C-alpha cells in the first residue's frame, strides 16, 4: 500500500521534500531486497541492482511496512540535517568566524586572523586579502540576512578554504619511496600478471575478483554509547577502531572493531581459495586427502605442518621449500606434475630420480622417491622441497712413485 497522498500535489503524507523522497526510495529498495533474498542470492551484483530497480516499486507494502519506512526516512533525514549543520559550524570556526551559526551568516562580525610565524608573512598577507575580498563580495554586498542553507554552506566552505589558517594544515604527500605494506595491486601483479606458474593464474583471478566484489564490512559494529564524539559530532576513534563510509542516507559512516588487517584478509580470501580450487581440480586423491590436513592452506607443507621457516632452514640439514626462497612464504601452489624444474638436468635445482646426488635435493611426488630408503614418500604439500648436506672432503695422501 503506497503512502497516503497529502493536500500538497505531488507529495505523500510524511514526505515533505525531494530529499526525503529519495531516502524513502532507498529504504524501500532495501526492504524489497531483504524480502526477496532467496531470489537474488545466486545472481551477480549487476543483476541484483537491475532486478531491484525494476521490481521494487511494483510490490505492495503493508501498513506496518509503510510506517516503518516513514520512521526510517524521518530519522535518516534528521541525521543528515544534524551532520550538515555540524559541518557548517566546522567550516565557520575554521575560517575565523566570531559568531558561527548554521542558520544564518551574521554580517556584523569580523573574521579572526592569526599571528604569522617565520616564513608565513608573504603568503599569509595574500590569503588575508583574498578572504576580505570574498567576505565583501559574498556577504556584505548582499541585501538582507543570508538564511538559505545551500548558500550558507557554499560561502562557509569558500571562506574556510581561503583562510590563512590553512597555511598550518598538514597533509600526507606521496613520496617516491615504495610502500612496504601489502596492497591489492601488488597481489594482482605478483600472483596473476607475473605468476610464473600458469596453471594457478585462473584460480587467483577468480579469488581476487570475489575479494574485490565483496562489499560487506568485516568486524563488529561499535554501539553508539561506546563511540566518543567531538563537538562537531565526528567520531574520535580509539585504539582498534575503524571507520567505514557506507553511503547510506542519514549518518554516512559506521565504526567497527576487531577488523582483520588487509594481509590476513588476503590470506583468507585470496590465497586459501586459490590454493584449494587448484588442488581440487588438478590433485590426485592422495594429494587432496593430504591437503585437508593442513591448517594454514596458504603456506607450503614445511611451514604449515612442521611450523618451520624455509628461509631459516636454507643451507642447513632441515627441509626447506625452494619456492619459498624464490617467491616468499605465500607462493602459488605447485603440484609435482606442474613443477617447472621437474625435467631439468641442473642438479642444484631438482633431482627427480638419480641425478640428485650433488646437493641431496629431492623433488617429492605422491608416491615418493622409491629409490631412496631414508625418505618415506608422501605428498609434501605441493612444493619443491630439498635438504643440503655438505659432501665430505677426501684426504689427499700425496703422490707416490710408481713401482717398476
């Protein structure tokens, strides 16, 4: 049942302006998606948006649903007005207003200046001159009091950005030094564009696409009574809290806690699904069975099962994975049949059968190296494992004159 028409033509009862109508439509779309979640669950995001935009207006609303939508609309509209007023006060105080007000701009006030410090005099005088000219053009030359909300917002923002107080603002600037943290661009470049193992590229592409398309925030929402606000209504984040801009009507942000960092999310959402799908498609029955025993499926067998570091074990008699040394701990999975060094004759890289005597490195398969009695075979987690043992030096006994 649609909202009851009011006496004013073109408006519903409870919907007073165009913005409230937009908010009402937003919550109505959201309600339709919740009621038809089973129908939309197997469709892509694009298809969900299309069907929602076409069908949400055709469904009839019960009286309780319509009243709920009107309450949500009124609450979100009040939050937007409050946030807008707080933003205007922030701009006016930042511009130096002596009588800040979100309802009107008082002409009988002066803008507070600043005492210039060393190096600020030239640019400070220029900005002060610009502020005076802007105040004269936008405020003093106009008749009457400025009460239009959009005009107040525009003038306050312009004076804030032109104020000499902006000389002391500090911003982050980009540098030529590369970042040391993890970002999705590096993951895309390393595991799809420059992935040396072609059999795993499509699985990483699929996992990265699902990771990017995921829009639900992770973590626990912080209740309002635990959020600390400043005088402008902005949240003051505590340790372990994160802010997410949702884009919904009303308060456009939410505060979350216990949010996993990006590196852990990439391990859980990108590496593990890509590794699992690769093993399920190309692995044998024994390889799949052994794969299920691994707790951290994004690591090689040594680091996941034995809890040892391959970079530390390199050059010792302990096992280590050559892919971990070359590509890092979280490298693409490589089954023995797809190993690029399987048929090489470089003894320092791979010794599949008999040519591994030089440095005691072995490439394990599911059946294992039957030639070796010391190593009982098995699937070693789809990695290139080797050990190093220093060959004993032969003592030189010197030259002896042959008997004649």
